[in-house]
C-alpha cells in the first residue's frame, strides 16, 4: 500500500512538472539575471574573506545557525505523521560562504546538499573552507554553484527535487521577492519544506538592525540591510497561502531574537517584531 501511494505521488509530481516546465522554460530562458540586487551581491563579495571568522562580520549568522536546524526539525516534527528522516536532499539558496550548507552536509540523515549563490567570492570562500573537512569531499555530498536560482534547471524527476529548500537571510535582499519565492517553490518535492529566515518591517527592526546593529554597535557593515525590503510575517503567510498545492498543513513561524551576552533565542510571537523563521510544506 505504501509503495503504491509513493508511486502515485511521484506520478502526480511528474505530471505537474511537465505542465510547469513549458511555462518555466520561458521564465528560465529569460530570467538568468538574479532577482538579488547587484549592489547586494557586491556587499557579500566584500564580506567573503571574513565569512568564516566567527568573531567577524558574520558572527551573528554563526550564532544563529544552530537555531536554523532546530527550526527545520520542528517543521518535520509538526507533520501529520512525523517519522525519522533519512537521505534528505537540501538546496540552500543564497548559501553565502556555506555556514548552514556545510552543517547540513554533515548531518547523518543527509544524502546531498547543493549551495547556490550569485556571489562568486562567497562561493569560493565556501569551497575553500569545505576542503578542510574530508567528510565534505565525499562524492555527491556537497556541491556549490555560483549562479542565481533563476538559472538553475528544474528537477527532471521526482528524486531530483529537494526535501528542504532553505533561504536564510536572503529574501530581504531580493528586488522581486514574489517572483524569487515562486521560483524557489518549484524545487521542493511533494511533502518537502521551504524554510526561511528574514526580518519584519517594523520600527523595532529598524532600531535594532539599522540604528543599533549597523550604526551604533557595528555588528554588521553599514548598508547591509535595506529596511524598505523587509517583509512582515503576515505578508509572507498570505503569499504562501495563495499558492496552489501549498500550506494544507498550515504555515509555521516563530520569532528569533538576539540577546546580547546570551545569543539568539526563539520567541513565539516575536515574528511580529523583527527576525523570524517561517516554513511551509508542499502538499503531499
């Protein structure tokens, strides 16, 4: 019975992909330019040399990384019939220097991780750091691509799609977030998750991420964030709930707050203030 159900799901996936591909060929042929603003790519190129300095400009990302895994685990545990995960395929969109990408590739349940980013310097930093770990050199375990998601070919078969597509601290750097997100959705297999972290557009986030983090404390370089590009949790929730074939099990979200001296903490309801995680599962 389980094998029959799996076959039905795979067939349904391929039928939908065939219909989508006729439309997506046009989109991918004409959209090889990243929806990430070129000036944003330049910012990340400039940070490449310090990406793996845990006390440098990417310090907050290093501190946040364990919570990314915790959030993904909570998404999996929220499924109607949660079970042990194995042989998972990850697509890390906007992987930067590979902080999350590497850590996902080391997990016992991981089969393959692909990290993709339009910043050539960041991808080179990721590749260089990965060479230090023999486990990450195992054939097929970890792959980095220097290209935008818009130019990545769609999966040809069910098994080439991804169980988890991650967009951590990425969507707020896009000049066309709706188009960018729609593109990312096509890479998630039925029953898989799209997970992201971003920042709500509130006065609180303006004070913490722009005034405090950039201007006063200097936790991140000035100009790294454009407050006008921040997206509120409800705006993303409404967007995902309008996508056919998504969100039957609801949208999962939680706030993520940085406390000096203690680090990042997940806070329910904090998604209305500043940083937050959000996940949505593709209907299976």
